[in-house]
C-alpha cells in the first residue's frame, strides 16, 4: 500500500509540471504574435521615387592626337647617272650644302671616250661615202641628159646618194650621243640643297638611273608623319607642330598632301605638313610632333559615359527638368567615347542636367530624387 501511495504522488507531481510547461509555451507564443503585430511594415523600395545622380553638360575641351615624324624638304631628288659605269670619285659628303650644277660624283670616262672616237671615225667613213655618192650622182645626171645611160641607172645613183647622206646624218647623231654620254659621266646637283644621303662609293659599278645621291632641295621645310587610316584630315586643314626639346613653342602646320596609298609594311598613310615659324628653319631630319585637332571645341559638349543610354540602334540621355523633378529621354549624336567622357555633337546644350547614375530603369515622365550633382569633367 505504501508503494502504491508513493507512485500516485509521483504521478500527480509529473502532471502538474507538464501543465505548467504548456501554459508557458502558449504565453510565449501570444507575446511573440503581439510583438510581430506591433512592428511596422517596410515599404517596397521599387514603388518609391527613383534616386539618381545628375551631371551638368560641359563644353568639351579641344581634343587632339599627336604623331611624331621628321623634318623633310618639300622637294627631294633621287639622283643617278644617266649612263652605266664605274664610279671613280665621290665629291660630296652627307649633310653638305651644294649649289645647282655642282659635281657630286664621277664615272670612269675611258669607255665613253673610246665610244666618241669610234663614232667620229664612223662620221668620217660616212662622209667619204657621201662625197663619192654625190660625185656619182652629178656625173650620171649629165650622162642621162646626153642619152648615154638609162634613167634607171641614174635613179640608182640618186638612191645611193640619199642613202649615203642618211648614213652620214646617223653617224653625226651617234657621235653627239657619245659626247653627251661623256658629259653624263659627271653627276651634278639639279638644284641648290643639302645632300641627304650617298648610296654608292668609288669602285662600285652602277646602272643607268640607279639612285646614288639623295638631295633635299633648298626651300620650305615640311613635317612628314605617318597617319593611321582612322585619321584623315582635310587637305589645307591646320595643325600645330613642336620640335623635340622645345615642346612649349608651337608652330602652325598646314596639310599639303595626304597619301591615298597605304604603306604596305605599316599600313599607314604619309602626310606632309608645311611648317611656319621656328619649325620652318629646323634642320632636315629633326624630330617633329604634329598635333592634329579631332574637332572644334565650340561644336562639342561632354557628359559622363554613364549618362549615355544606348539600346543598340540609337543613343540618348535622360534630361532632368529641375522644376518638375522629372526626366525625359533626349536622343543625342555621339562624336566620340572615352574612358570617362562621352562627346556629343547634338541633342543637348551646355548647362543641361542629365542623369549620370541610376537611369537604366527610368521611363519618360518619371519623377526622380537627386542624390548629388557632379560635373562632366569629374
């Protein structure tokens, strides 16, 4: 009996503990529900006014590209002998100033003199033949008049005379060619200038027309630069030129010539700029840098690259109405894209406010909140 009473006591205590625990869980649940009900609900950020950053459209600074080249003469001659032969003397050095008609190189004249002798002898032989033919023609003319010979025989004598006179004229012409060839054995400067390069030395055998001396004519200096195919300035357009070591002093350069054929090795096009000022007196071969403007600054404005919206077919920006605090899409014409700036040629004006950040999900007429303003040059 004692054991049963003891077990009954334990059962009563266990039931009481379980009831207390259940009451505590229910109370905690009610408290949690009440707290959750009292907490305010967060608003959906997608339903609020978009937050954007704006930028002011700025006038673009004049952009330019620089290309390095060399000072060159406007006219450069590649000189060579008009006859073949062996060079026996070089009379000038590279960099030497020469006058028109001044001897530059000489060929061995021995063979040319022998040619003159041969042609002179040919003249003498042709002249003797012509004298004999002339006498025969006169004699046969008298005989045919007296009836001693036929007209056919006289015509043969007349033909022989004509042939002899032609042979004499040819011999005289060949002799003149031989004398000219002897004169051509001395290469002379065709104009005042500076010897840029000598390509042959005494002892070398050269052919007729082979370049042996490069001569830069005296006169205006030009800048010779190689331009890529993406840079094609107009003939007569202006640029500026600076000499190596004097970058602060700029001279006006005007485009005179732009090649239409690309260099097969570099795929670039040679451009010739006529120089003025200090650069016009620079030594030939000096290093020069030509600065070519890409556009006129007054025609171009700039905005941050992030402000430009491009859908693949057209480009534009979100223009901000400061009074209504709303945006409207404005198509623009791009003049160029840089790492940080976009250059615009039409569509917006200096001072306009455009969305720089946060414009990807905007629609026409949307109201916006401005976070802060930055200039396009930042």
